[in-house]
């Protein structure tokens, strides 16, 4: 049995007291069922978390902006769309009780209740399939249009879920990458899951390879024998604050700090510390993009408005790559929380550590939220950082000019 972990709503956060299943369905588009259902790996790397509900024993329901829900309970995993949570539900039918809960009941309950039943049903059905073919170590739920997920090994997720991202079956005249990244996938992981040869063969077909971090560069060099070009993330390549006229003026009547992090990745202890820290400094906490427990305001805004809010912030706390980049672009004092990759959790240390070291900002990193106060009190020599950015931008322009003109 899974017990719900309920977090209290923070004062001042302007969200509904209860997000019903009906309301959540209105927030996301219905799926196109001809499309392949994404794997947990794809959702972890590319998805934006909308809501997350945690249970005992490290189980969770994570709902993404795409509408897809990842349910994980130990080694049992499944992905389905929130709009698939429909119809009456026969509860305990297998035990002979056959109690039926009507669809209308679930539509007006909190969103995660029906989603939990759906997730449990899918992994149980899949478990029976696994046992039927003699495989019981790890269980993955199979959807009608996602039969090619394959069996996961050692509870890890497929590390080459989308080979087209490596140029497979591409018929362009030239194949290039710009500031590509393997994220937290290392050469050791590629070898462990017997994907190194496949990835290496695909990479060798590229005419030019540009990466953004040392981990990715090491993989490319080891698998191809060629040294890639190092370029900064595209968001840093353009001088938004001096060259872009689309960033609006945002007016607020209060001072605030920005918490820019994925929903569900700020722990309860971290959230409590941030709330106390902001109160001590007489600041409101603005959460941008994802809802946070400690937020006084949840800001849903456009990309250019994001930069406007960052520009006006007193300081920033983030655990994301782009949260760090936005802080640098807008010259804000900031702290970056480094997350280690443990088990199936998706860490950020490879990309983030490399980025901040290249910009001479390694002292902005920490694994402890309590370090934020000391870090954000330290002034940043942004004139020096801007000089480095200017040099990196010239390298990027030359790389693109050379390879696009050939």
C-alpha cells in the first residue's frame, strides 16, 4: 500500500487549493495516440514537470506539461497520458469484490488519485506479462504504441531511446552538432549498456561535432578519435540584454528572489530553509516555470518575460542549467545547487559544473542549500565574465560560419 505524502500549501501562493483530475485535464492537451509514448528517460531529459506527487518507498507520480505521467514504484515503471485516466474503475475486481468507482467521482478528486490507480493497474498487467515469459527482475509497462521500449536492465532506463538524435536515417548533405550534450550519460554507462559501438558508429558520420561540456567531449573523442569543438549553450551565444528589444519591463511592488528549479526536486527541508532565508531578508519567493512548496508567487510567463523577471530579482537560487545561464545573462547574484546522479535520479553535475568552471564561476556551486547565504553575498565580477562570453561567442560564430558555408 502506498501512503500519500501531503505538503501544505505555502502562504501567498496563488494556486487552487485542490487540483482536480478534471482541472488538470483542462491544463494539458489530449494525446495523439498515433505518436509513440515517451520513455521515462525521454521525460527526464526533455520533459518539463507540471506536477509531482510522492509516496512512501521512493514511489512517485510525475505529470509533465505534455500530459504524460510517469509512475514509478521501485523497479516498476510505466508512462501513460493523464487523459487516459477515464471511465469507471473496477476496484478489487480480481479479489471478487468488484466494487466500481464512477468516473465522475475521480474527476472531482485530486488528480493523483485516479492516476495512481491507473499506474498500479498498468504495472500489474505488465508484471503478469513479464512473469509469463520468465522475466521478473524489472518490469516496464507496455503501451499499445510503445511496444519497442524493450526490457530495462538493472532498473536503469534505455540510454539510446532516440537514435535519430545521433543522426540515424538522416539524409542531409551535411551533419553538424552545436553545443550538444550527453547530459549525465557517461562513457562508462554507454559501455555498460552495450551502446558505445552504436553511438560511435553514428557519431563518425557527422561532418563536424560541437559539444558544450567536458563529459560529452570525452565521449566523442573516445568513440570517434576526433577532438570536438567546445561551444557554449545557444542561450549564451546571443547577447540578449544588449541586442534584444523584446524583453519587456516587469513592474512589481515588492522585492523578491527567484527559485528556478524543477518541481519535486527541491526537498521539504530545502524549501523550509529557502522560506526562512527569504523572510529574514524581507524577500518574496517567486517560482518560475514550476510550482514550489516555499513560493509566495508562481509566475507563468513567456521566455522573454523570464529574462525580465530575472533582471529585476534581488538574487537567484537554482538547480538547473538554464537557471544558471539566465542568472549570468542578467548579472544576478546566484547559487546553483548541484544534484548528483544516484540510481535512476537524473543529476546535473556534468553539464553544470563544466559550464560554471568555464565562466570562472565555480564558487557559485554547492550541494548544500545552507551555503546560499554566503555564496549570494559574494560579488561577481561580471565585467570579467562578459569578456569570456565575448570570446566564446566569437568561437561559436566562426564554427557555425565555417561549417554552414561549406
